[in-house]
C-alpha cells in the first residue's frame, strides 16, 4: 500500500477461517465479498518509487528534526557533573518529549571541540559530559550508543552531529593531554577575533583526521546520519592570514588565490567524508546519510536583494560546489531570519530549493527557534509561517526542517508546541527516503489482524537486500475507497511504531479501514490494505453529499449531488490494484454527472471526486454485467 501507482501490485483473495470469523465484529463481515477481498500492494521488483504527497499541508514524508546541542551544556547533558543515571533520565525525557510533539529526527551533537560524547579511541571524553576533558564517565557508559538505542525504541532517527574543524571554544577549562591541539600543536590556528582554536583546513593530515573520526562513528554505531554544521573557517574571516604559509606549502594544484584554495580545502574534506560513508554503507549494508547545514547566505546579493555575511567569501564554504559534485545527500542551510527584510526567509528558501532541485538532492531548512527567546522576540507564528512556506507548491525539493535548538521545545516557548501540534505537526510523519540510496522496498507486514482492540501483524521476510522493516506506519481511512484513492494522505496516519502491534480505540475500529506499512532503514515504504479490517462501505455512500446509482452498474453510473454548489468535478477511477484507469473533468448539469468507463472488466473499482474548492470524497463501486 501507500507507495505508488507505479509499483506493481498483486491481488490476493483470502477466505477467513471460522475461528477468525468469531473474533470479528458483525459489521466487519457484513458481506461475503468484503470477507474475501484482500488487496495487497507489494513491490515486486527492486525500484521503490515514491509518489508526490497527497497534500503538502499534511505531508507524511516530512523530516521534523531538532538540534540537540551539548556544547556549553545548552540542551543535553545540562549538568556535566551529574551521574550517568541522571544524564540518561534527562535524555529519555527529551526523546519522549520530541516523540510526543511529533518530531521524528534528532541531531545529537557528539563532537563539539574535537572531543567525544561517545567512547572514542581517537579523541578524549568531552568536557560537557563529565566536567573534565579526557575523564571517562563513572560508571562507564557510552552516551551515543544509549541515545541511538533509546531514539530507535521511539521510532526516532538519530544523526551524529559533528563540528569538523572547531578544536577549542573560548572556554577556560583545562585541555586534555591527548587532545589534538596538544598532540599536534602545528595543526591548528586561532581565530582572528577570539581565542577559538581551529584545525587548519589546508593541511592534508587534518582532512584525513576528520574523515577518520567519521569513519570510526559510522563503522561502530548504528547512526542514521552524519551531520556537519556551519563551522568551517572562522566566522569573522581570516583577517591575519594565519594560513599563509600553509597555502605556500600545501598547494599541489597551484590554485591561484588563497580564497579559492581555502574553498578547495573544504570541498576536499566534504567529498572525502561523503566517499568514506558510501564505502562503509556498501561494505556493512548500512544506509548512513550525510548532510551539512551551511550558513544561510551562499553569497551576499544572491538571490537579488539579499544582503548579509557570505559563506562563500568569509567561511570559504561553497555548498553549491558540494551539490554539483554530488558529495552531500542533503543540505540544511541555516535560514535564521524572518520572512521579509534583507535576509528574507521566503526568498532564501526558494533560492536554496531551486539549487538543490537541479542537483537531485534534498533540502531540509534549519530554523531559528531560539529567536523566540532572545532579543529578537519572535512570535511562535513566525516559525509556523516558515514551515508553511517550506510546504508551498513551489518548494518541490524541500522535505522538512530542523529546529535550533531543543530548549524552546522543552519550554514550549511562545506556545510553539501547541501551535504546531494543532496545525502543521498535527499528524505524524517520517523522514523521506534519500534519493540515490537504498532503492529496494521492504516487504509488507504479514497477517494483519485484530485481537480485541489490538491491531497486530507479523514481521515479513527480509527484502532482497537483506533489510527487515525498522518500523511500521498505521493508517485509518474512512472507507475502503480512501485507502486506494488517498493512499498518500498524511492526515490518515494514526501512529508510527517500532513493534508489531498497536492498541486502537474502539470507535476507530467501528468506523475505519486500516492499513499497515513497513519502513526500512532508508524509510522506503510498502504495505497492505485488508478490506476486512474495517466497516464495509457499500451502503455508506447514501450518507454522503451525493447519491450513486446504479451500484453495481453495467455500462454507466450517475453521481447525483444533493447540494450542487460546484460547477465542475474531477473524477478519477482506480481498479482494485490501485491503478488509475480514468481521470476526467465533468460539468455538473442538473446536479448530476454520468460516468461511462469503457473497456473495463467486471469487479470492484474505487472512485474519487475532487471539487473546485480542493475537497474530495471517495467511494467503492462494482461493475457487473
């Protein structure tokens, strides 16, 4: 189910056994036809194709991420001197809160200053974990491993967020003896305006070192992604040319200017990181994705009317070059400005969308939740409007957003949680599959059934690439027709679960049709529609705003509208495989339209009527000679 009309499907007819009949409510087995029909939409071949969203207002494939910062004890752990048990409990509370507020992805900062929020053999334990850089937690534990396990239990994806070059902030704590700035004193320089230490991007050894850190994490941990933020060359520029000698000594390609050379250094590091992750994915059957959240203005003046700090000429960060080289899976530019003004969110978001669209990659926009609580004093509706902009029809390469940072969600600043949960985040979503990664669909869940009020299913066999489902999406449709015609409607998701069952309210069991789909490690989706798991709807069409007759029909049927407020209607006819076989606009004359499909065989069909105001209704009909 719920994957697309391009996928090949099979129809299985299934006769319930007597003991199952006894468990089903009477309205679930109203007719023999409904007890026989089982429509299983399964991907038969390798390519797992994804349709467009049913409605971008309620997308089901929508990354809703949150940056969870460890530096300066911002988000977690907030107390570097707390016991591991206290830090663990704090993290669990964070993950529960994110799940409750319909977020689906965590970007956990695990390397903020060339130290580790995980058990590394390369870099020292982090200061913001234990209060002393290089001091292991007591009792020993691995925060990254714990975070991955607990996130995945809740159906949340977890990306390891790293600062590639930053080696030391302006903090005054003691540096560990095995920190890279101590063991390699020639590998770094200071920022021009402050005491921050930056690994020198011009040194090949630094590039290789950063890649080795990524390789270590990607190999040993079940992370869903590796993420770099916007810290490359110092944000205030290289005013004292601290790397002038490095440019002379490490320029084998004779790049003409130091500015172009600096950009090339970063490009090489990004490309090397991407390539290393692809090798690990191929060798270990992983699906780790790689993305960067660069500063939001590529070049001042681009697009026209935009002014501000240029990532290209100050940070020497050329995200467009990474896109053109195919060395990122996604970008998440930091558009930390309001709608309108010299850094207009709408203009910038559309520009980034269009650049990424031409590269075939994906855009998630980093958003400044923190500006609700700093001197900017944004209203929560500003963020809400930015999310609405992300879902505009013109934003066709944009698949979600990432909030910076968690504190505003924890505190429900400006009632942001309430605003989003009542509108843009009202329904659950999952992160979209990444283009060009794992393209093989998982197998659909097996033997979907009710045991009292518990909807349950069996884990299917592994797909041809060896993948089992990671989690399952449960949908509730108003009728059988909706399960075909509205299969990509995100508002029909009632939950996304990790296990093999879900307790369902009795009123939903009495009135809805259910679909369960599988998600694999790339969030590829495949699932089943079982017509017996719901309330038969042949007799329900008379309760709608129209009448359909005759049903069954032989050559044609009429749709008579009780209140014909519209002048036109678009009618789509699907066969029982979910294949679209007719789509046509009809003028409504005397409150009625007549549908006369040709060259169709006897059987069950599904009809969707779409009106001028954007609303639609669906019903099931039978052709019978």
